[in-house]
C-alpha cells in the first residue's frame, strides 16, 4: 500500500498468492520460484493435495502427500522469516495466482527446484544463490561439525556409507527422526558411535545446518534445507526415481 502525494489517495497492490500441497522438501525447493515472482502469500494444503489432480500421479497408489496442519505449523516459522513470504496460510479451496503443484509435470528431466521454475518459465539461474535465510547459526553437539541424515526412502549407494572415512564419522552427528536413526544404525552398525541430535523445530534444524562444516545425506528435507542454504554437501543419489530430483551442479556439492 502506498500514498499518492499528488492525489491524496491510497493504492492497494494485491499480494501475489501461491499454493503448494507438499511434501516439505518440495516446498523448500519451490521457494526460488516464489522469490523470483516477487513473493506474496503462500497457501499450504493441510489435506496433502487430496483434491488436487496433479497429486494423483500414482494411479491410486499415491493420492496425497504427507502435508498436514501439524507439518504446516512446523514449517511456517521458517518460511515466514523469508522476506519474500508475506504469510503462510492453510489452503481451503481459494483461487491462487500460481499453483506450484504444477511442478509435477516437469520432474522427468529436472531437479525439484528447476521443476518449479519451469512451471513459470523462469531461468534456473535464480536458484544458484542462497534462497533461505536464518537469524543465526546454532552449534550442534560439542566437537561435532558434520551433519548426517538418511531417510528410510531414496537410497542408492550402500557402499558409500559403508566406507565413510573414520575421520568424518568421529566429527559427525545424525539429524533426523528417531526411526530414521534406528534404521541407519541397524543398517550401518559402525555408525552407532554417531550421536543423534534432536531439534525442536525446522527453524532450529536450518540454524544447525547453517553452521555445519559439511552435510552428508540423501534426498529429503534436511538435504533440501542444506541446498537452500548452499552448504557444502555430499548427496546419495536415488537412481530409481524420475530424473535428477536432488542433483544441483554447483561448487561445494558432490553426488555419490
């Protein structure tokens, strides 16, 4: 809103509106598109895209994402810290300017950020610079400067983890759900000495990742945040998926 000094009336400029149905990592990867389009209000679907035809890509096997009110509440503080996000709201069928779920039409040959950019015919160069900001970096566990994360999905290189250098293991902590950690240690018993760090929020996770020396993980939310922060990282590639979903060719990023 601004005041026209000549005519003495106010002009209200409508905020651009965006809608996404998740998952959380996909929302992080959508942010360069929102920023490049000038930002605005982001609607997130607490029903995980149940009514969105674009989500029903699995012929009945996958009819929604894992996005819920609780997960929206979890990511909202991090998103609203960004100067291009005016507000995060639950989506309840409102018409929006940009339906970011359209990225699913472009995933075959693009990473997840480029897929979003392609829906609006935007150049991929806009995601080459850091697109997520946090107030400050937070220290992890004393003496631990390397974050490990491995979800229970999107695996592709068992031998990489099996042969991880001992010096890395000694400096590492695990960032993820308790079940992910249990599965990680079960799969790689030599990783039992790596402690798990619990975080209270996704904002805290981002602040922890902002301060690490290195992130090592697979495709998932921690990787999405590490990429958005442009941290040095090593990513385990999921080769069975459609396209290079989590591959960003840049300095400081390595793929195994």
